[in-house]
């Protein structure tokens, strides 16, 4: 009993899950991270594909894990004037970063990784929470009858 008496005991409970906004924030940060890896690969002249793992049922009825290469589509493009532009996407929709503005004008390809890193830190800091909520609410309303 003396060993337990030397410990500080409490009735604190561990949280079971994260709030939905934290899950969405982390999901957006992961997708921006994929875009960073894609941009770095393109700048070095390489291709980037994301590796996924999928359970596949075999002919004998057993399951096995198979790795699948998944293409990552870039969020950036060149506009009419030749400047590089970027949309931050949550699912299939572009986030409205400011009132009526969904595009970030990057300028040159050298600055793309820095802009993506800035967006990732903004997403992790919670600066894009209202935009994420608006887009996810629009997606959810499409499923209601």
C-alpha cells in the first residue's frame, strides 16, 4: 500500500474522440501536405504518387493487403497572364479564403512550396475553420432529402 500512497491519484478520464473541426482541420492539413510533396517532386523533375493500402479478397476466400499507387492532382494552374494560381480544396470544393475569393495568386513556381507551407500552418492554427465548416455544411446538405 505504501507504493500507491506515494502516487497522486485522480478521477480524470481520457477523451474518447476529437471534435469534428479538429478532424477536418487535420484532414485539410494532410491534403496540403500531399500538395507540398507533389510540388517538390515536380520542381525536382520527378513524379509523385500516393501509396494506399487496400484489402483484397483472393480466390481462396482469404484477404491480403495490396499497395495501390494513387495519383495526386495538383491544385495549381497557370492563368491567362502566365502566373501560377492555387485553389485550396476540401473534397471537391474550393475553399473561399476571403469574401468571394477562392484563388491564391502564387506568381512563380519557386514560391509554390512556401505558399503551401503557409496555408498548412494556417489550417493547423485554425484560421480556416469557418471556411471548412461552410464547405462541409454545403457537402452535407447535398446528402439530405
